[in-house]
C-alpha cells in the first residue's frame, strides 16, 4: 500500500479526510455531508454537528 501523496490536490484532500476521520471519529456519512458554510479555511476549522452539539475541529495543524 502506498502513502498518500499530499503534493497534489487530490492527495492533500484525501489526507485531510483521513485525519478528520481518525481524529474526530466522525462517521463517513457525516463527513461527506459537511457543507461549505461549515468550513472556515481562514480560521482552519470545520464545524461538525454531533448529536445536535456543535463541535469545532481545528485542522490547521495538518496544513504545516
């Protein structure tokens, strides 16, 4: 199995998806239903709705 090539857009996207899945234990269906208005790329956060509780996930640590 090869490592994810994060030098490409697709690879970087896949890496972020894997990190979010592993770090938050969010369901795949919840992850694919995230809307753009729940993402703040400037602040580096994704707003996940978990059982009616808002949880803010910081993914900026993965960008550097």
